[in-house]
C-alpha cells in the first residue's frame, strides 16, 4: 500500500536555491561516507525536471572569518585554515579540535568547502529575511560545536543561519529530521527562549552521537520548553513516524508561533540509507516538508546527512519542488534516470527496489501497525506536551 507523494504546491512565496559549482569537485577524500555526489546530483535531478529557473538560483559564497566566529572560536577557524594551507592537521589541532580523525578527516579544501556551505546557508538566511523560502542543500552540518568538528560537520551553518535570523529579531523554530540528533544546534540555543529546537532521531542508545537527545530535555533556565527531542527506535516506518510527528508538530507551532522555520533535511532517515536505521519512504519524508510549509512562514531548508546518493538526490529534488510550489512527476525524467545511473552506485543491487531507484520516486510506505514501543513513546510525548503547555502558560 503506497500513499501519494505530496504534490500540493507551497504557498505563493518565491523560493531560492543556493548552489555552487564547487560541489561538483570531489571532496572529503575516498572512503568517507560523504565522498559521494550529493548536492550536484540533487541539482542534476532538479534540472532534469526543468524545475529551476536562473532567477531562482543564488550563488553560494564562502562565509567570512567574522561570520564564522559568531559561533566558532577563532582558534578553531584558524586550525582549519592551517590544515588547508599546509595539507595536513597538526597533532595539537587533532587533539584539541577533533580534526584529521576518522570521524572528521582532513581533505583538500577542509576549510573552504565547509566555509562555502556555511556562506550558502547565510545567503539563504538573507533570502528568508526578504520573505522567500530558501534551500541551502550543502548546509545542515548540525553536529559541529564552537571549538571542534563533530560527526562529519566542521562549521555549524545551521547555528550561524539561525543567529542571523535571531539578530534580525525573528523567532526561529528549527526542525531537524536528519536521522541523527541535532545536538550542536540544540546546545547552541539551549537557553535561548527565541529559538525552539525540535529533533526526531535515532535513539542515542544505539546511534551517533551516543548521548543526549532524550525526550525529557526541556532547555536551559531561560528557555523552558524550547527543546523537544523525540528519540526513536530502529525500524521506524511511515505510519509510526507520521503518528509521532502529528503529535508534536501542531502543539510546537501553536505555542511557539515562529516567524521563520529552519528545516534540516538530512535524508539518512530514508529506508535504504547505509547509516540510518529507519524505514521511512521518500513520500512520508516529503509529507513532513509539506506540513512545515503549511505553517505559512518563510522556510529555510538545509541539507544534512544522507549517505545513499540516489535516495538523497530524489528526496532533495522533492524538497525543492515543495518549496518552490512545483508538482514533480513521480516518474523520473529520462535525464534524471541517466544522472542517477551514472553514479555507479551498486550497493543495493540485491534489494528489491534497486531498479525502481532509477525510474520513479520511492514509496515503500509499508502500512504496518504502530508498534507498542511507539505507543509508549507517544504516551510519554503527550506527557511532555502537557508539561510544555504548563510551562508556556506560566
Ligand atoms: Zn545524520
């Protein structure tokens, strides 16, 4: 049983796509989960759909040091610059800033590439301040902390974009649907009552970052109720994800009344992702994006994780379609199929949906019953929603 992909056009608000030809170049080195075509492939699929005009495309620019140090320490920014200039990471920088490790490897462009992704999200933030929706697919690096890289993330463009929106007086709700907890973003705004962070993710008892992201977290002293985490068990499927999302989204939006929504759209929650453990279909993933757009405020969507390039490209093309108010056909245009085949991704050849990856949007919304473990989680969530209702009323 499948459900239709949401194709309802978004509200009549112009949208911009922030891109850069830089993303066509290989980065992150070999053997790294991010060493796959991501932004460039999504862009190719979007172009195959003829779903982007020249006027909608904004070039990314590298974030400046002055911008980066709004969140990151100068020492850390300098350490990345040094690594890029000298082609290697000094032992003390590895130690102090978690650079040049298996998790955050050195690669040529280790400063410029994340600085460009961050600048892209700042360009997107400016577009949002002008009343547009914006998509910064190279952004979404939600794990990075002020003084160190974390979980493949070097600069936290999500935090820096939110800071820009905050500085302009906007109340920001950040929804993170990456399969991993948006820990760096949450920490940055832990006690900020003008920023609410909502994250649905793999329970950290079995997934990175292996701590935090629990349901009872409510935020720091000044911000009670502005942190909402939903740790989910393995194998979450569409019906379960929908139920959980429906239980939290409406209350969160009603109470917080954001001026802007920042949406981190990592695709590693999709069924088939090599690092994710969920069974979410692309259709259900895009339903969340459609719900976010229905709130009616400007949306800044970023990329994020996602380690299956074909799933990712198709999902992000769908994100852009919704943001820009376009209905993308379920059947892929021939040029999109060709772009996906050219990736040479063959890890899934034995999987039943492999051939379908090149033909149409994935819709494996298996309508299974909601498991007791999710029903328990929903009950706990209802308690926390009630708790927040009291916090917000006081
Ligand atoms: Zn992730």
